[in-house]
C-alpha cells in the first residue's frame, strides 16, 4: 500500500546558510519519520525574478542532498509533467490542482497550494512507478481535460 504525507518546512531566519540547514534537517526528519522508499521533487523552473529562481534552486538542491544523504532515489518532474499527470492539462491553474488532489486522495477539503503541489508531485511519481494513488472508488476512471470520466 502507498501512503502519502505532506507538510511545510518553515524557516525563521533571513540568513541563507541557516535557512538551508533548516531545510536539510527538516527533510531528514520527514524521511526519518515516514520512512519513504523514494522521493519525487519538482524540477526548478526559470522565474521572472532571477534571485527567486536561484534561491529556489538552492533550497531544492538541499532537499535533494538530504534525500540522497538518507540513501533514497530522487525522481524529478517538471511542472508541466505534474499538471498533465494529475489534472490532464499541462497549463492547469493552482485551484484545479488543489481540486484534483483533494478528489484523488479523498481529502475532506482542498489542501493549500504548496501542499497540493507536493501531493500532485507524489501522485505523478506513484503513477509513473505503476503504483497509482487512485482510491479504489475511483478505479476505472481516467483524467480527461481535468475531469474524471469512465474509460
């Protein structure tokens, strides 16, 4: 059986090295707590703001380093691949991702945007690995243009 968890690692300092350390330790703690077999992460994208892109890349690199430090394989997916794999449309909006994650995982309410993105990445990876995260009640359904339809 496949289990998925999500959350947020919050940093409380402006100093970059200290923030990166918090991220590294937070990812290690999540790995120790949940004992995952694999890690999936979104590939970095080029943002309009180069400074934001650089900071995101550094945080992402630390998260990957933590996973590798814990001897886990890391799969990377572009935002387009994640959206296509979860919503069925590569240019889906945040609200569409939240809605599909809620439906696919049968959550009681929509997750916030960042956890929804992380869960969508996990769903994409599980489906890629042949271990779909669709609940039994949704088996036989297929994503078409962001909607669940019978095959």
